[in-house]
């Protein structure tokens, strides 16, 4: 979708009556609570089976039912959202369940071109390398695997069906098992991304780039709670060997993390340089939330294995504030609220065009 068309839509909006809307899943509670804290009206677009969540928390002024997420793209739905001066806040479910936002005329907070860079592993890798970050090696083909590797798939799959392999034989054997267990489809194995497995401590940084204030902010830090890999330590080695458990990385939740302070320098430099490169690859560059997923190895060296160019669910650990957002703002601040704050500032300055795409 041509950016000029979206900007045309936002120019017609009544700035004093903006509604913040999102799909009901992933980080919607975070986004909707944040919007309310900043004084916006809110809409949650959700499926019947998740309605109970959004009814229970009372942060959606209006709940619009969807048969399935792609219904968001229906003409009537989009017209209703535009009518209500809605700005959509994208999250992982936009990538995972809708994908192509080309037909979406409703303004989206952030830069949807960068979300396309995120889902394309090759592009994503180029972006991070251009930013000068240290990345895990990638193996082009299973035959190239020459050490412990992790097998991943395109899009926001939340770790579902990922597995480890040390050589091509193990790759094919485990891939077959994964397909048989219904964790992943055969075509996904074809498009798998094989990456060097970094042993260390996983840390996920939720940053925010503010075009209004011209700065990169660290809003929250988390790590994931993954099934079954995080459960393996609870079983004695003897049983682990006997039942031949294959660890999987399905995300179940997140924990907050506070980093050893000296390590923040690496993370902040990485975030700034990712933002600099974003301006070269997709005009107008980064707007709003993004996440760097990293492993710190035994030398406390930061290896970045993934970027998300939107809010990540890990930022949910930072409601109502993380240590970092509190230090920065001196008031409760979390990603959903930070997004709404940026929209508020942009709207007051009559600069909404700068923060949507
Ligand atoms: P769900 O609505 O729970 O199916 O989540 C929507 C998408 O976001 C799926 O692709 C999930 O894998 C992903 N997702 C949800 N929660 C998290 C999380 N806490 N961390 C990482 N990814 C997540
Ligand atoms: P992702 O979908 O890339 O966010 O990865 C999901 C999970 O897989 C992460 O939370 C890690 O536990 C694990 N993981 C992914 N890539 C790597 C890597 N290169 N080295 C170590 N662990 C990884």
C-alpha cells in the first residue's frame, strides 16, 4: 500500500478523537491499557474464543468480533475503523496470522515496511550486519551444519517446532519427527533457517525509538519461559536419556530481567545503530517499539539472533514499569503506554503523519 494513501487517511482524522485499536492477542492488554492511561478510546478486534480475555480486563471500550484475524482486512471493517479515527497498533499476531498488510488502508503506528524486513530472514540478517552487530553463523543447507545448530522458521512462530541438530543426519531425522508430531509442516522444513546455537544467557531488549523526541529508549528487558526446554532441568539426567526428550522452544511466558549494568552499553549501542540503518533501508526508518533478541555468551559478548520491528510480548513484563522505564521517566511507563504517549505528542504537534505508515 502506497504510503501517500495512508497519509491521506490520517490527514482526514479528527485529531481530538483518535481511537487506538489492535487485534485481541499477543500484547493487546498492554497496548489497550497504555492507550487508556494516555486518555484514548480503545477498540479490540478479537475472535470469539478470546473475547473472554478482553471482557475480563475492561480495557477495550469497544470489542469488535472477528471470525478470524484476516477479517481485519475486510472493506467494511476497515471503513468502520477509519470512520472511528482508528490507529492500529501492530504486534506479533499481525505477522503470524495476517502477514501481508498491503490491503490495509487504516493507519498503522510504526513503519510497516520494516515489519516486512523482519519476516524475511535474509533481509533481517543484512539489516543487523549493516548495523555492525555480532550474529550467529547461518548454515545455508543442512549438509553445512558443523556444530550445534538451531532450526527455525520464518515469521513470528513463537519458537514452535524449533529443534537442535549437530549434523545433517540429525537434521533430517528430527525434522521428520517434528512433522510427524504435528509441530511443523513439511513445507516449513523446506524454508527452515539453520543458525549456530549460542550457549549463554538469553536476554530480550524492548526498545522504543521516538521520532518526536529523537531518541532510543530502553523500556523493558525479559527472557522467555519455553516449553519444553525450560522444563528439562527438572528431570534427572537418567530419565532424560531414557525417554529421549527432544527439547522444543514453544513460548509459554516471559520473566523480567535486570541486566548487569555494564552490559547495557553493548545493548544501547546496538539499538542506536539498528535505528540508524533502518533509516537507510526503509523510509522513514524505525518508529516506535522494536526488540533485539540476544544471547550473552560466557565472555559477556552480546550475540543478536533476531530483531522484531514492533512491540513484542516480552514487553508485557514491564507493566506498569520496568526498572529501566522508571529510571528514564520517573513515572509508570510501559510499552503500550509509551506508544500511546508518542501518538499523543504527535497529535498535539499535528505531526501524526510522522508516526504512522
Ligand atoms: P497467540 O495469540 O498467543 O497465538 O500469539 C500470537 C503470536 O505471537 C504467535 O505467533 C505467538 O507465537 C507469538 N507470541 C505470543 N506471545 C508471545 C511471547 N510471550 N513471546 C514471543 N512470542 C509470542
Ligand atoms: P526466535 O523465534 O528467534 O525468537 O527464537 C525462539 C527461541 O529459540 C529463543 O527464545 C531461544 O531460546 C532460542 N534461540 C533462537 N535462536 C537461537 C540461537 N542462535 N542460539 C541460541 N538460542 C536460540
